[in-house]
């Protein structure tokens, strides 16, 4: 019988959490902030996906990104992730961004984060993504 991961210690955590492998660190540790923010981004993308039609062209892409974010978050928590995976996915994402960007009109000024519900959720995900990047680098 496999054991289920508990979400609490039953003894109090003294402000600490465990990384993958058992190392204890304070919840204010930069790695915890990094994988927590990556997890937050993943949640925002999941919420955004609920507003897309079943066959929306971007839905599969966002779901794939969620899987990548899960792997990245696990890596930040201490589980190994190959540098080849990161490099290849980064190159794939850059290529995809370029392909999508070509379809858009030129951006001559900043865009206010408003509009439809989906647009606002996209802006939230974008800004959380930028925060995650600041924590990770």
C-alpha cells in the first residue's frame, strides 16, 4: 500500500518545510518562494484554461506549459531535472512565441491589463510568470 503525502506535520513545522529528499528549510527560503510562485502560475493557467472552449487552439499549449511548470517546480524543490530538458523546452517555447508573435499587430505602446475575463487572467498569469522568473534566476 502506498503512503499518501500529508499536507501537514501534526507536530507543527516551526516555519519550515521539507524539500525533495528531506532537507528542512525555512518557508522564507528563496527556493520555497521560487517553487511556490511557479505553482501559483500553474494555478492561474489552470483557471484560464477553464474559460477556453474545448477545442481552443491554445488550450493544449497551456496544458503542456502546466506540465513543464510542474516539472520545474519539482526541480526547484530538489528533484533532478535534466538541463537538456530545460534547454530543449526553452528553445521550443521561443520558437512558438515567435510564431505566435508574427500573427499579432506591432506593439507600439504598453497595454493596460484589462479587457475580457480571459484577457485579465492572461495578464495575471503574465505578471506572476515574471515574478517567478525573478525568484528562479
